[in-house]
């Protein structure tokens, strides 16, 4: 199945107070223009753009962070809280499919996963994935595609009070006759209910269809006079290959005429010529299968 890729860019705290304001930083000043151009290019390429903003209240100095870092910065609504003008200008020139701002109150942007999930739901990516999987399944086996399905929406704890995304999936499932369940593996919510639903549905299934393997006879490729190789093993020359094994299997080394037949076959196949091309010397040992002899010009 060919999956559609979604590329997320998360641009973290590119705000005036971190560049030219309360927490001025020369390195940030030197790099902000380049960062803005990269963000512009990625937005134009279709990346989903998420921007975080460090956000503090007016009483910042009374907060836990304020007591550890007693410098007022990124106070919501102030000029220093705004994005750097380079970034603002760059994004004004683009219209990304998704452009989302996350105001984070702490060092960790704990709302970011939820916001990303909301955007995925809003763009029906979950429904698209279900349809792609079922299309692939039907292409493989209509019998399997017709089996009952349970569509499960996971990570619902990240949605908070916003039920709209999960209800869209529920509606999609019910309209197509699929069973639906929601759960949060992290909080264990809905896990037991899903297990019970699965067990109940398994009791309703018809007997398991047993697929019998189909035997496909593979025709062995006939050995030819080219199916051999010669390798050096110390002073000896070792000849191996399917054709050589076939010839040697038909030779009676105790019979003069049979040995003459072997000699003619090796000569015709070009084995002697190859040995001489490799520089074999008089009386050098040659090993072919279980036969070992000294080479004679």
C-alpha cells in the first residue's frame, strides 16, 4: 500500500524576547533569517506547520519558573511575546495546508500532541487510512475483506472535551456497518470494553476457513556445458558445477572407455583450455568431484 506522508514542522519559540528582547541572544539573531526562509520553503512544499509560543502571565515572577528565572519575558500580549518579524514576513507569503500556533504555558508543549491529533482528524486522515487498508485487503482477498471489522479510535484522552473528531469516525463506521470502539491505552479507558466486544464477535463468526497451499512445480533448469567454475586451492585446481557433477556421475573410472568419454567431455566444455589459461603447470593437481589427478600437457 502506498501511504500518503504527512511531514510536520514544529517551530519552537521564535519570539522577539528570545532574540532581541529580554533574553537577547546574538546567535539567535544571526540565524533567525535562515530559519524563516526554511520555514517558508517547507510550508510551500506542503509541510504542516506548528509554531509554539512561550506564554506567561503578567504575574510571571510569582510563578515557579519566574522564581528560577527572574526575568520577565514572553508575557502574553506584549511585543516581546510576538514572533520575530522575519518569521512573520516569511509566513505571510505562504498558505500552508495546516498552520497552527500552540501557546505553551510551561517548558513542555503538552497540548501539542492533542493539537496535531485534532488536525489529523479534521483532515480525515484516519478515514483515508481505513479506506486505503480496506482497498488493499479487498485486492488481496474479497473473502477477507467481507469479514466483520471493529474500528478502534485510540488516544481519545488527548481530545479533552472536543468529541467532534472521534464522532466523525464513529459515524463513518456506523454508516458502513462496522463496529466501533474508542479507548485510551494510556489511561486504560475502554480497554476492557473492547476486549469484551471482540470476544463476543468472535463467538458469532462462522468456522474458520482453512486455506490449502497450492503446489507449484518448479521445473529444474538443465545443466549446460557452461555450468562449471575453477578455483585455486593452494597448488590444486578445483573444478565444480552442476554440469561437472552430472558428467562425473555417469563415469566409471575403472573403465578405460568411460574415462576417455570423460576426457572428451571436459575438453569439449573448455575446462582444459581454461586450466591452461589460468597458468596450470605440468603435474599440478586437479580435483573434479572425487577424482584427483595430475595435469599433463
